[in-house]
C-alpha cells in the first residue's frame, strides 16, 4: 500500500515540507511505500468554474495538477500539509482542493485514509483552523479522516516555525507529524485486515 504526502507550501524545503516528510518516514517504518510531492514551483492554475469536469470527468486545464490528481487517486492514503496563511490554507493547497472536483464524481477517494499537517509562525498561529479546512476537504471527498495518534492525539501534525527549517528543532511539531504518519499507516493496516 502507498501513502502520498503533499506539501502545499510555496517554499520547496520549508517547514511544512519537513513535517510532511517526517510523517512519511513514520509510515515507511510501518512498512508502507510513500511518495512526497512539493507544490513549490509547479504550474497550478485555479478552478475557473467552467463545469467541464462534470461532462468530461476530468479537468480541462492543462497544468501540473492533473498528474497530482492521478497520484492521489492511485494512493491508499494521503497526508496533506499546508502552512498557515491568514488562518487557513495556502493558495497552492486551496488550488489542489478546488481542482479535485473531478475526483468527487463517483467518489474516487472514498475510504482512502487522510490526515493533515500544518505549520505556523507561532505555536497557536492557526494550525488547527488550517487543518480543519483540510479535514473539510477530506470529508467532502468521503475519505476517512484521522488525526495524530497517542500520546498526542490531536487534529494532526502541528509545527511551529517562522523561518525555513525552524521545525527541525520543534520537538512537538515533529512528534505530532510522525504520529500522524503512524496513524494513517495503522488505520490502513486495520482496513487491510477487514
């Protein structure tokens, strides 16, 4: 089984990327294949509400999102991370969410296990509201939403860092992100036994 981790940060090697990679490492330790995708530097165009995806069952905009959607659909689990931008997700993350509409046709993501990670400039800097926005996306796609596992057991991975690489010394952010990756792996293993 495979888990895809996506960093919705415009910074290629910033705090969010680091924490998503930590979550994926924890899933790998549980025997899962993983793939990391950074949205930094990719061509990501916003939804233009043309409704062609209702007719074509795919998006007609030609950019890097279509390949990402294929990888999300093929995966068993998804870890989506975003930095906090004014209490919510980054523009890059929101573009992925909005452009996922073709995957909702026939609920192609139903029963995939999904978790969120967020990093902000201060400890209580909007990480939970950002994660809630990502969870809303998962729920609307009919996915199985999980948070991080014990001993922290919160909404997901929550990191703190003002400058790139600050989360490398954020023990709490690393712990909650690793616990998030473990939780996705644990739930996928439980579903596999069913």
